[in-house]
C-alpha cells in the first residue's frame, strides 16, 4: 500500500465506484417489475444464472420511474456516504444491457447489427453464458471481434441525461459517474453528453496487446471525449495473463500517456493479482507512469533493470 501511494495510487477525490444497482431486484423485483429489462421472449423477470438476488439482472433504461428512483436513492443517502462518494452513480450492473421494449429500442442509434443478431433480430432466448456474447465483441477479451453485436451506447447516454435532468431538480450542479462498459463501451453515435458526467472507460484492453487494439482504444477514448464527458482510465487489463510471463509495458505506457494528454482525470486499475516475479517489469512501468505520465517505457525499464545489475 505504501509503494502504491508513493506512486500516485491514492485518491484526493474518491472515484471508487462500482456496479450500482445489484440490490434493485431484491428491492423492486415484485413491486416495480417495470424497472427491469424486457428480454426474449418478452418478459421482465429474474434471469437464469443470477441466483435469487438478481444482482446482474439488467434494467429498462428508458423508464422514467426508474430515473426518479435512482435520484431518490441518491438524495436519501446518509451524510457520511455523501461525503465519501459525492457523485451520483449510474454504473450499471455487471451484465450486458438487454431490454427489447419499444421505448428502449427507440433510444438506440440505427445499426444493421440489430437485425442480424440472434438476440435482437431473431428473438433468441439466451443462456447465462450466451448473454455475454452481446458484449464481448466490443469488450475484446475473448477474441470475439467477429460477433458483430450492436452498440447500446446511445441508449445508455440518454439514460445518463434523463437521470441528470431528474437530479438537477434538487441539485443543478450534480455530477454523474458511470461506466463505458459491456455493450455500451463504444462512444454514442448521436447523443451528446456534458462535462458533469464522468465516464470510467472499460475499453477492451487485453493481452496480447496488439497495435490494432491500441488504435481502437484511442479512437474509443477520443469518441467519448468528443461526446463531452470527463474520463477515468479503467481497464480490466491487469486481469490478463494469470502467472504467465506476459509483457506489455511499452503499449501501456504509450496509451496511458495518450489518455493523459487527452483529458484523463484519474485512473482505476483493476486488478493487482501479484505476479511480480513474471510481470514485474510491466507492473513497475504501470506504477511509474502514474507518478509521471510523461515518462517513457524505455526510461522506466532501464531504471527497473538497474536493480538487477
């Protein structure tokens, strides 16, 4: 902890937010089923694989009563919670968005992938594992670039704006924080946001960390920047590799510096699994880039190798 703190892994302003609606099914599954996504074959229900809590059950993002509930929960927080987490969280559950209702579909940008998709176009009822196929194409972790699923980012952007408008009735300066994630990781095509929305960008950086992946990350980052939001660099990259001796220090340093030069306000690195003996040079590069994002990977690596003579 001391090592990480010395290298900038400490927060002056807390952005340690995560999936925000995991208790909604327990609270509202019976009383407010309209809060939850209508999924094939046209039902709003607990999805298979979600257990009894429904922590991953997706929401009906277009529903105005849901928007009000999100704001009511925010306003009802204890003062101690408000002091520690000042932002209104719109971080969706850890699952793809799936609502097929006409109102949500009207919020989507046109995309021929809706018609060609087994789920969106042909009404397929998905298993728990198949559900993730809606997001892995954009997420990038499973070599699934050929899945050609549509992006739901315009739907998510409109949800953020709707919640923000509702919250502004109580606090005109309210700031939201959310995820660019799953099947809404790509920037919206038609919807402009604003600087009082912070987006934690969970773009699909993974290993092997290819040139194409880097180019796609930069285009994604600039797309959200052009949409008007502030951004947190929030990859799942450090989950990659287990204990294998993988190396991506140079790619990380270059893209981290790119994000820094293009409006990054913070980072949130998930996760630190501790494979120091096999990935030490990469992990050291990551922390040193936080100490000074203008450093180069070669300079950092020379410093690291010098410890070994």
